[in-house]
C-alpha cells in the first residue's frame, strides 16, 4: 500500500513503540537511557556523532568495541582533531568503509578550528559538516539535541515498510517510508527527548525484533498494527530490486620480509583504503584487475588465490607473491617499482603486525601467509 493508506493509528503506534523502549532499551556506551532522558539529560553530541558514523553499514555488535577504543584514545573531539590521521585509520582498521575514518578526522578538525569545538544543534547546520549526510544529521539533531528530525536508518526502514506494507521497491520506496516515519515521529515538547528516544526505540525493534530474516513478530509491541504481518509475508518488505551480480577482480600482494620485519607501504590518500598501511600490491582497483608485476626483481614464490574478499560493488581474488633473497633489500629497492610508486617502504616487525592497522583485506593475506609458514615451498 502507499502512504495515502496510512491509517489514523499512528499516535497509538508511536505510544506503544515508545513505551516498549522504556523497558527494553539496549544499553550502549553512547546512549542515554530512557529514565535519564525523562529527566532532560541529553547525550554527548561527540558520542552520538562518533557512533552514528561508525554504525553506517555496520552492526552495533561490531561497533561497540571500536567506539570504546576511540573514546579511550580520544575522549573529546579536541583530542580526535589533534590526532594523526594515520593513528585514526589504524584504530579504524577492520571496521571497513575507510572513507568514514578520513571524514571523521576531517570533521573533528573542522569543528574544533571553525566552531570552537561545539557541534551545531540544527539539522541544517549539521549537514554543513564534512562527511555528514542527511541521515547522520537527522540522527544527531534528534538524539543529541532533542530536535524534531525524521530519522530513517536500515532498521527503521524495514520496520516502517512492514508496518504499512509499503510496496514501492527501493530506492523509490524510501520517499513513502520517510513520509510514514514523519507521521509516526512525535513532536519535540517537554524536557524529555521524545524524538531521540522514539528514533532509538525504532532502531532497537528493527535490530532485535523486526529483523530482515525470521522476524520475531510475537515480541513486537505493534504487531497488531502491522499490515505486512497481517498479510503473512513481512519478509517481503521492504521491497528490494533484484541483486546484480558482482564483478570479480584479481589483484596481487607482495610479501617482502627481512630481519623479522615485513615491508608495508601507505596507500595513496585518494581511492579505496586511502592512506592506510598495506602490503605493496599491483594497483588493483574496483574497475580493473591488477597488472601482476612485482616491485623488484628476484625470486618470487606465488601463492595463488589465497584470499577472497567482498566489497560493496565487486569481489576481489588475491594472489600473494613471496620474495626470497638474502640481499639487503634497502640497497636494491626500486622506489618506482610496480605497486609502490613514490611511497617509502615501512619496515614493520612481524611479531607486532596486528598493531599496524592493516585493512581487513590485507590482514587476511598476512594471516594466511603466517598460517601457512612463510618459507615453506
């Protein structure tokens, strides 16, 4: 059904979702709990912003440990702004979508240098921040400042699409879902943060009850109002277009070891995994295979198809070429070799490689080589 069929039950739905949140809110390190919100306590905008950036396309379960680590290293936005980008990227390693980390650092520096370290309180002004899009701006405005904003993440999208059986396929259906969420969102009135709590209540229901597969409809506080449940097919919503097959790209990493240290490079600042430490590679990219040429001449042993890794729009199959030589590599290194360009080599102790902050893709390759035994034929 379309949004024109949304019933007059929205106030009842909103009240039930809000009441459910009071007793069932997840305890999260960035969250103010409902009893605190009722007393007019608002969360630290820095915490809300950091968590929302981390949660983009990532689960709460994966984010909690990263959030705690970031807050331990950089307890305030001023601390984060003063950090080296390389340290921020290393702390982010494994969380994926690394442009988020670069934008996070850029935004922190902007807020400290241009806004005296204070987050803007309105959705419109939040949208002006580097790396802050429509969803993040709405979430910060609602949760951190109690402003009325229409918050729609993937969990809310699924819940609302099912409640009103919105049949328009995504992404076209997003407009109808937003209109429906607008109808459900309470006004910002009184000292309690009704808007922020309602948004988080919907997130919690979407994450724990109205799940993508096998939703727990019997536990849902608004089951009686759900049109998709009444039809018997909640999993059909939201309606998604057919998935396109991902292209498969091929790349090659180069393992160069000397005196217990592994040669790493810093990837170019733009493009995929920008500014991250990594193994030298053959310039693979989303739109092309790598060229396969090693960065220096010598004895190489190829470990074929050692790692398979899925990105959003393509998959990558990785070979790893392992270098064998007793020569001093620093004396023979070609700074303009394939896979290195003008980047300087970084010699990292293999026994502390976990501290290098390698992206998951490269860490997979390192662990495979170490697991196989680097020097075995």
